[in-house]
C-alpha cells in the first residue's frame, strides 16, 4: 500500500494571547494522496493559513503528528524544515514574491540555488520550467516588465523547477483579474492532470470548486471534507 503524501493526525496549533488561549488549529486530521487537487477553504481567522504553514513546513504544530511522504515533520528544527521545503514543496504565492532586480531565469533558479544544484543543470531546469509556462522567450525580462498573470506564471515555473512532491498554492488568484485568474486555475488543473499534487488555500468558494476535493475549515476544525460535487451541493 502506498504511503499518503500528506498525513496530519490530531494537529493542534495553540497561541497564548495574554490570558487567552487561541486554538488556530483544533484537532485536525487530514490525509492527502499523491495526484490529488485539494482546496482548503475558510474565512479569515478560520485557521486555514495556520494549517497551510504547517503543511508547507513553515511552522510546526503545538501537538499532533505530520508525515510528508512518510517523513516526520512535526519534530524538525529550522534547518530540517528548510531542507524539506527545498526538496519536496513548490510554493505559489498570492503576491508572486519575485525578486525585482533579478531576471525571470534568475528568479526561477532561486530554489535550485538553495538546493545547491550545479549551475549548468540549474539554468537548464529553470529554462524548461519557463518553457512549461510559455515564458521562455522572456527569460531576460524583469518582473516589472510583465503583467500580473505573467508574474504568477513565473512563480509557478519557480515552484515547478525543483520537481516538488507537493505544489502549495496560497490564494494564487487573489491579485489577478477574473480572466487572468481563469488562466492560472486552468494551468493548475493541467498540472494536476499531469500527475502533480496540488493543495490550494483560498477564502473563496468560487475558487475552491475548481479543485477536485474541498476541505473547509471553521474555527480551527474541519467541518467539510469531500469531492467538489458534494461541496457544491451544500453551498
């Protein structure tokens, strides 16, 4: 039997705010298999961003266990978390997070640089990733020379360059107009059809229904987990 890509068991993330205890994640158990396209949806303050940070190895839970492709993440120190992010996770952010003084090729190369991939291989993989998103002819351009949709495609290329096990997309259409959002969502679907595992974080149910499975978070707990058709029926 294959090991799930993501296995969260009884995850709690608790913050102490003065005399108050805030349970941002309150006993979350969730399994995601390879090849899935899952939307995690919830309003501001629901706990979805905290859960994203744990899934993305940007933070660790207060208690509970998290296995990423069988590796125990919840007990890792900062260096180990950085290593697993570099090896296994490609990030797509709402605000692109591109370096303004670096050209597109250099931006896409960045995670490979952190992963100590040799220069020639790094450039080759970055150029192939730009080719996948249709921007190989603009590799010398700087982010300011691109539209918002093109900048998001560069961030997708950067996520793909490391051949990650997981693509984690945080509000990937949040800064885009409706037409460009449609293009980005269609591209994420295409990547999923090619076998990539995608977890998309969103506050917007109209975006969440583009995934194949929806997990809804409310007050730090999962209150819905099912396929997209079941989710559409309860909207």
